[in-house]
C-alpha cells in the first residue's frame, strides 16, 4: 500500500484538473444527473447551491465510497484504517457515523415489517 503524505506543496496536484474534468464528463454521459444540495461555508456565509451529482464528484469520492462500503459490509474499522493508512480513529468517525445511520434506517424498515 502506498500512503501519500497530505503535506504536499500547494502547487502540486495528484490529479490534474483535466483528469477530474474527464471523469465528470463520463459521469454526465452515464446519467449521474440527480440534483444534490451542495452546502459550502465561506466567510460565515452559507450559500446553498443545487448541482447535478456529476458536478460534485471529485477524486475523494471513491475513497469515501470505499470507507462506507467496507464498513457497511461489517469489516472492522481498525482493519479499514490499516488499509487506508489512517492512524487516527477520529478521522474515520464520520464514515462510521454514516454506516451507523444506514444500519439504524435498515432496522427501522425491518421493525415496520414485524
């Protein structure tokens, strides 16, 4: 496994904008066009904007998807942390919270059937 330090100089990009642009064009062609609310925080102002999903997808999307999928499959967080190079549990907590809410929603659906 290769772990890349987050302390790269600001002028170096691991994914050139042309690759991200190409990736988004593919997603647009494939129909990833459901509308999504994008919430940003800029100078204590919160401009909420609606965008098609393909515009919001970036290179980190795959990483987030990997975390949520592996945790949803029941793979222990400490194993996923080793695979992804995380050394701090607090950085994994948001992904664990997403999976916990998915599990709670699923349990609510099951309870509705009983």
